[in-house]
């Protein structure tokens, strides 16, 4: 027993010495330094939203840019943001946030409903021009969004829906990357033998998809929904082309541009005729608020995203 205790003690010392080697300490120190470099501008940016315009203009940043930070400053800045648009459109910023949630969530749902069945069909069904459809999906996935803005505008204008939200929602449901991601998922996690066994049991293709493929595609669904929501929320060119004719139907991505364009810091001529003038703290607060839905979605989907990193992996 004494000898075993000595061996255990020596083993513990060896393991402990391996855990805190010079190389590991250097790696931790380097990564900590890089993390601080990335966090410093983020903290400074968020701090601006809680400072007064005079403090920002005077350059009295304080430690980490936290000089003059207070909740009262943020409350005042928020009241200024809510007052943008005049008496007729007071609170239009929240309307823009609601519009973005509408098109982002709706587009993500459409993307999931379209991408998951399409990916399954490309992966496990055999039909004519299957490879051609897959190549077209890949080409569409790498095509810049700006290339499609003008053709989409002409189509929406042809049906008289420019300035309405539903065409943007429908177009955002077109998500080729989600189709390709679903295709990879079903190709690697759903063996062909499983599909053949289901067919031998008498299941049709639709029943196989809902009873066999769907239960094992939760990670793919979460990934498609997450990436689609992020892409929809940050989309700028499509709402800019289709929604600028209606002030209240804008999304927050182009609404922020209006806030910046109406600020005395960037456009003194336009700002001179406004009752509410937005300066750096107000713009920083509005930008910070637009980031919150993305942060909430990321935190909520983090568990699925961590598991989704293994989509396409094969167990040994």
C-alpha cells in the first residue's frame, strides 16, 4: 500500500508538471493577450452608448473608455433614438426592429422547410439531372448577392410589391448554403442501407423523410436556421433595393443607415431640419441594440452549433 501511494504521488507530480509546462503557459498568455486585443474595442464601443455626447466629444475616455459611463446617459440616448422620425413616426426604430425580426425569422423558417427536404433529395434520391441541380446549387451559393439585386427588384416591381415586407421574406427563404449543408448531412449521417431497409418495409419516399430522415437531422435544422437568421438579419442590399420607398417598412440594417445619415456628425444639412439630433452615443446605442437579437440567437443555438461541428463526421 505504501509503495502504491508513492507511485500515485509520483504520477500526480508528473501529470501536474505536464499540465503547466512553459509551452502551455506561453499559449495561454498569447491567447489571453489576443482576447484582450479583441475585447478592448468592443468594450470601448459599448461604453460609448452609456456616455454623454459632451464626454465623448471632449475625449475624456478614462480607463478602457469607461469615463462618464452611467445608466442615465443610456436612458437619454434611448429616448433620442425613439424620438427619431418626428411626431408622425415616433418609435420607428422599434418598428424597424420588428420588421427585421419578421423577415429574418420567417425567412429562416422557409429556408429550413425548403433546404432540409432538398438536401435529403439530393443526397438519397436518384433522379435525372441530380448532379446538375447540385452544381447549380453550388454556383448559386458562391454567387455574390449584389448580382441578384437588380433582377429581383425588377421581378418584385412587376407584381407591384416594392416597399412591402413579404417579398423580402420569401426571397430570404431561398438559402442555397442550407441546401448544401443538408446534403452533406444526409450523405454522411444517413447510410443508404437505412433508406433501403425502410423501402423494403413498405415506406414511401415521403414517409422515409418524415419518419427516418427528419428525426436524425436536428443538428442540420439548427445550423440551417441559425445561419439563415444571421444572413437575413445582416442583409443590406436586398432591403435597400426593395424597402426604401416605405419609411415604416424598412429593416434595421438600412434603418441604421438613415440614423447615421441624419446625424450632424455626418450630414449637418439634413440634421439641421430635425427636432431630434443623434450623436455618437445615440448611434452606438442603436447599433448595440441591433446586435442583441444575434447575440440571443447565438447563445440559444450554441449547444446545437457545438454538436453541429461534427456534421459530416463518421464515427470510428
